[in-house]
């Protein structure tokens, strides 16, 4: 297993991706032909199952776009199953403390360093050397989405094995009392605090879709792992634009 996304990030590149929630390999196949760095298959806030995610990964073309999975919870079994179907990394929700981050890393790592059980059914099919390098190649991406997580960001990012610190802006905004809105100076200060902590700890800062600011500005600020959209949203926005052109 060679994780191209992890290599790009280590080289200091900015990597853009898309969220996938539609359970059709037509979607993952088409999106994997775009100039993206990663696709994220969402098992937390969509109806996708692990079987769906595997089929979507199998539908991807080429090796330029790296497949990731967001698991439903910081659970060793969920993480193990996501990796065993072929994900090159996991986004783990609601990581609020250093202990939460340690649990996520251990769940992605084989003994003696971790607790991941052995049974990588898909990776073994196409990579007989998977067991030799999986611990170094799998990406661990804790999601920062509460006040507590922001306060503990330095401790979370200091855990060896954490690759990216990912801001989930909607839950963070709700946690701060803003009901999903992201235009408050206090909310933006919290996001800036996560960025500063990531830079101090040598972790790649990441976020969902600009978190209330234009993506271009976020890249200028130093964010390097950014989701630029969601499949359903892009489909409806494209349809709306086509209708507007037709009716103009």
C-alpha cells in the first residue's frame, strides 16, 4: 500500500477532495476522473453502508485519487472494517481529547503498537505486502468539532500518528451556541486557534468547505486538506445553474 495523498501532504501540497454520499459506483467513477486528491465516503451522516463504500471504492478509476472513509464513531470495530474494505485513511468524528486521539491511532495500527485486528480482505487481494507498510501508510484524521476539542487541539495533534486535524464547522458552530452559523467572530477565532495548534504540532490543517470563509482565503491562511463540496449539493447546484441558463 502506497498512500499518494499522504505523500502529497508531506511534500507541503494543498489537497482538495469531495464528500460522497450517493450509493452508486457511477458517482465515484465519474468523480475519480476529476483533478481531485481524495474522495471521502461518509458512513456517519449518510445512508452509505460499508458494502456501499467498498463498491464505490472499487468503482474509482486510476490511482491518483485516494479513497478515505468517515466512520460513524471513534470505535475500533468501525475503523477496522473501514480499513479492511480498502480505505487509505479514516476521518474520526468527535475527537475531543488526547485520549480520544490515542484510541483512533491505535485502532488504525496493528499490534504491538495498536489494537487493529488482522483481516484486510480487499488490500490483501491487490497488495501482498500490505501488512508490512499499512501502519505507516494509513492516515488518521481526527475531527475537531466541539469547544472541548478546540481547547485540547494541541494535545490532540501532539499524538504520534495523527496526520490531519479536520475542522467540522457545523457541529463546532452548534457546540458554540451558533446553531450551524459560521459568521461569528468567536467561531472564526476558534477555527483560527485550530490552525495555529496544527502548525505548532506539525499536523496538516484541514476543514470542510471553507468553514464560513472562501476556500481560496483558507488556502492562503495555510489550510491544506479541504473538502470543496458534497456530491448531492454539487448535483443540485449544477441542475439549478443549467435551469437558470435555459430560462434566461
